[in-house]
């Protein structure tokens, strides 16, 4: 069984793997320590003495509440289910990851903060331009834009939407990211290129989380030249403090 767990964990190394065992989801090794700390769970082990494997479990029927707490703490979760009845399994019950949950790809209402959008932000910069894309998987809202230079105004507009998670290309410049990335917002590294790379990266993340949502792509709203369809030369840009004071993004 632990070999099966190891194979699944290698597929999702950066996720807390909830491994279904009967009426519980179990976490092992470092995942168990993390969950024990964040959820105030009792840390146990499968055996005693040398070689003991740390583990922590949550009841299957109460998993949604625990998962919500992990997501709010900035964690990513992979849910592994039993794919056959234990009584019908010849040896080890077949298991597989059926869903991954990250702060920026939440769709379940119990995990969301009221009517507030839950945006996933993908951003990428080249020597001549910066591109961003915003997706709210729970509503289907999708915005994409590109701006010459470092993209400061574009990123400022995007950050007003308070993204829950950020996607960046693996080779993103650390100094550029440090200038604008909000502290405490989870960052995922992936391959991407410009605005098109930001768009495809966010779409790929959405599709891998909920493949059925890929069919919603044609209905997403899109502004291809400037984010939100606004040209910076045709409107007055409010500063971030002004927008916060006016609560401009409160209902977005």
C-alpha cells in the first residue's frame, strides 16, 4: 500500500495528498506533519520504533471543512479515492487522484468567500512586454492583457482583483516578481510565454483541475489588447490606495 502511496505522491509532490483508507483520508510523512500543525490533528504512526511512518487522518464525511482550512492556509490538496470496493479487490484496493484543489482553482461554494471573485493570475514578462491572464474557475470569468515594458500598470490593475494564486514561468526574473507579487499569495512555477503563455498556463491549470470546465472556454470574457478592455490612454487610472479606500474591487 505504501508503494502505491509513493507512486501517487511522486505525481503530486507539491500537494498534500489525502489518501483514502476506509472512512478516513490519511496523510503520511511530511504531509502528516504539515496537516497536524495546520489542523491541530494528533500525529500517529503506522508502526513503532525505528522506521515509523508519521501519519495523520481526517474523517471522510468531514473532509470538506478540513480541506477548506488547508486551502485558506495556502496549501494545495490532491484527493485520492478508492476506485473499487475493498471486498472486490484481489490484493490492494486500486486508488487514484480524482481531484486537485489549489487556492486559485476552487469551485465549491463552501471553500469560497461569499460573492467575491476567486481569481487565478498568470503573469509573464519578456525584454519588451509583460502579459497577464486572470481566471475565476468558479464563474468562468477570463481576462487577458499585454503591455509594453515591465507591465507595471497592467499588473497593478490585475492585483486589484486580489488573486488567490499566481502562476509564473519557471525562468521568471526574481527581481521582477519581488517588485509586485503580494506576500502570502501562493506562487506556482510553470512554462509560459508572454500574454499567450499566461493565458495557456492558466487554462492548462484549470483543465487539469477540472477537465470538464474546458468546454466553457468559448463563453469566457476576453479583452486581448488591454486588461478589462480599457486602454490606459483613454481612462484615468486610480492608485492602489485610492481603489482600496473606495472599495473599488470589493464586489469584483
